[in-house]
């Protein structure tokens, strides 16, 4: 990852890109740096992700609540102010939002699985 100079993000200037779920819709606003992605993500009501994700993330719930379902059946509810963190390939998870939610999601090379540990 390269150095990032001090900068601000005006999210009102970042376009929303629609991603259909198995049900509902996710809207992503994305900032991409080398080795780092920062997103504001909104899930509509009755959103269910259309895939199991094994990518690492830092996910912070800004508004509402959602469930992170693990492929092993475990379900974790995140509400406003809560965060989860996981490295790449250490979880197979997907998101479920019954009433809609707004998230800040950060991922990148720093979350790659370190095979040496």
C-alpha cells in the first residue's frame, strides 16, 4: 500500500453504484487507493447478499442494524456503533438486513491472511 496524503471525502460527491442481492439492493459509494478500499454501503429493506464472502473487512454500522451470517450457521447482529473485523479467508459470511442499514466498510491488502502465523 502506498502513502496517502491528508485528504477528506465528501460522500455526497461519490456516485452510488447499485448491486442486486438475492433479495433487496446494496448501494456502494467507493474510494479506491492502491491496496485500500473504503466504502459507504447501504442495504435496502429485506436485503440478502447473493454470495458467501471470504474477503476480510472492517465493517462499522453507522445506522440501523444487520446480521452477518456465517456459513457455519452462526449469526451476529451489528447495531449502530458496533464494528466487526476479519482477515481474508478466515470467515465465510454474508449480510442480511431486514430494515435497511448504512455501513462504513474498509478492506485491503492489510487484511490478507498471513500464512506464516
